[in-house]
């Protein structure tokens, strides 16, 4: 099955089978004290469930506006977006952006520096070259890869916090915030809901989960762990959490097959090829979704040993890794209740 087809199929399945049963796919829907709103944005299905008798349609309209504003500022594929403007002026001059866009890019740059470039927001030219997740997905030739890799270097991004400007030093460079913007959006939605007095909600951006508070009964949320070798909604176990965000990255999300080789969308900024390190997936559990989103890509790119060491050097961050041998490795001090129900996966 080609990656682009599988991606569309996954979105359709997600309307029917998700981590926690939804009221429906579409506009806001109510059932007793549970209301949900669904939106297609960030090129994925976004669902927000709020557990309260006080939630109204206006709240879901406000959430949609928050999501759209972030997408229209940070999505480089949208002509005229702030990041599109930065990319168009690459090698020419700096572009003034909003405080939100500057914050997201600044955070992306922090993770780039921490990971020594394993996470790199200037990966846009490589993403375009491979086209994974689109009908144009293909394996580029080595010469083109070498040329394109030379355009990827976070150290060639100049940020001016006083002026709130971003500049790419060389022509044809391109910032891509696909590995961090959804996390920021989830945090903003949670911030809005809390400001409106809501304490119990599930925010799901295409499988990136932010679990606000607890269930209304004060029970922990039960989050399904995606089977990295199966379709969306097939789980290998559960994770019980309170007020946490859970974000995974893996080889199963977007990919295509070429001459029997599986090419996935997590690209190595240094080689230009999809990361190859024996991992099927990595899941981050932490407090802020912007961190979880960036860390899931960062840690996956690092591989098992370096990734574990990196996670364990951070405060309030837990993670577990699934290898091709179906072995699950958990970071030290993992605080959440992890229950593996699929006997073919072994927890270490």
C-alpha cells in the first residue's frame, strides 16, 4: 500500500476509531456532559472533547479560530503565511513575524541546538525533495540529495528577538515547522479551555494527544498505544495519565514503497535519507505538547541509546521506544502506568 493512500485511509478510519470514542466527526456534538468538535487542519483530523455541561458552540468556534490562526501563520505550504514569507526572502533579508510564530521558531531552534542538528527546522528543502505523503513521493538520486542536504543547517537561521524577525542566510533554504507547530497548537487550545473554566478535556491533533486534568470522575485518562505495524486505532496496550501530553513518531505515519524498500517521512538532516536506526516508534510523555512534538522527532532521530540518554537528561519527560524486534524500552523513572496487552511486544 502506498504511503499517500494509507495516509488518506488513516484519516477516514480516525473518524470511526480513535484513542477515546468520539461523539462524531464534523462540527460540535453533545451527549450529556460531553461535547466534541472536529476540524480538518494541519493536514490532519483534529478533535477536541470537553467534559462539561457549560461548553457551548461558541467555544468550539473559538478553538477553530485558534487552530486556523496558527496554521495560517506557521504553515509554509500556505502562500502568504509568515513562514512562507520568511522562506521566500531566504538569502535576501529578515522578515518580521508575530510573537507566536517567533516563539515556535525559537523553540525549534533550541531543540536543534540541544540535539546538535538531529532536529532541524530548516529541513524544508529535503521534505520537498522526497515528497513523502504526497502523490509525488519518490526516491531522489544521490546527487540531488547531496545538493539539497547542503541547504539544511539551523545555524544559518538568524533570529532577532528585539525586532521579532527571522532571516535565512542562504537562498533556497526553507523552514518547516511540521514537527512542532501541532504541539504548540494543542497547548494553545488547552490554555484557552482553562481560561474558560474547563478542566477536563482531550485534545487530539492527528494522534498527538493532550489530556487535560482527569476524567470528571477524577479517574486517570486511558490512552491507547498505537501499534506501529498496523492501521490507526490498533493498539498494543494503554497508558494511564493525568494532565499530560502524549506524542509519538514512527515509521508508520507517512511512507512509500520503492523497489521493496520502505521510505518513511522522518528524514535525517545530515544524510538526507529517512532515519534508519532499528526503531519503529518513539512516544514522549511530558507536560507541554510543543515539547512533546519536537522531542518525538528529535529522540527518534537519535536512536535508542542516545535517545534514552537524552530523555533521561531532561526534567519531567518520560519516553518509551519500540524496536523492529517488538521490544519496548522505557526511560528511567517512567512515572505513568504503562500496560502492554499485545503479547508479541516485550517490555524491558
